[in-house]
C-alpha cells in the first residue's frame, strides 16, 4: 500500500511506483503548506489588517494568489499519483 506523507517501504508492483509515490508525498505536503500560508495571508489581509502596514498587506494579497496556485498544483500532483496507483475516484 502507498503512504500519504512518507515514502512507503513496500510499494505496489506497478511500473514507476516510486515516482507516483514521490508525486503523492510532494503533492500532499505542497497542499498542506500552501493551505497554511494562504490562511495566514487571509488573516493578515482581512482579520488583523490594523496591526500590519500597507506593504505587508499588499505582500499578503499577492502571496494569497500565488500560494492558491501552488495549492492547485499540489492537488494535480496528488491526482496524477492516485491515478497512477489505479484510483479512479478522487
């Protein structure tokens, strides 16, 4: 069976299983990290805006867009890996 956050010791007997496992792990960590950064940027931008100067708020706005894109890239990596492992429902 494949692992979600670590390289599994025993991989399925399919071609390029290690590559799919790496895609799955990288995609999951990329999604997790991007989600945390996007959430913190949203808090900086909207919830606690009175505590930050305008340059930090502008940077947080830009980072929200950039890291939302990384979140989507992580999801695509995860879908590619699961498709390679034979899963058809995501």
